[in-house]
C-alpha cells in the first residue's frame, strides 16, 4: 500500500549524533532496549531502521509490542504518536508479517 511518508525524510530533522533517548517517545525503558542491541544514537536508529530494531529487540526476548514501532516512527517523524497514518501502519504490519 502506498503512503505519503517519504522514507528518506524519516528523522531528517534530528541530529544523527544525538542520543536515541532524545527522540520523542523513546523513554528510559526503550533506551535500555535499544542500547542493548547497539542503538545508541539517532543515527544508529535511522541506519538500522525501526522495523529491524523492533524485530531484533523482540528476538532477544524483550516483551515489546507493535506500539513500540509506532512510538519510534512517530518520534522520528516528529508527529504525535496517534497521528501515524493508518495506511503507513498497514504497510508496516505487512512488512512485519513477511519477517
């Protein structure tokens, strides 16, 4: 499904050198989980990608939910958590189903 979100723009407004916890919606628990898989900076998260970060964290046994994906995307997009477009969520869910 097509979305209006340009993947190249995700996180473009953020400093790649900033610590990952500076991203809106990434709190102390999320920081610990991300740091545990080597994602320390915003640039690390952008390089690895939200979906791969989620799958890696989930694969290590951390009890993460799909809401973690929306939180990371919302933070990188600079939008309210509840404003991640439904068509974008559908596209992400389809990608996760393939993984």
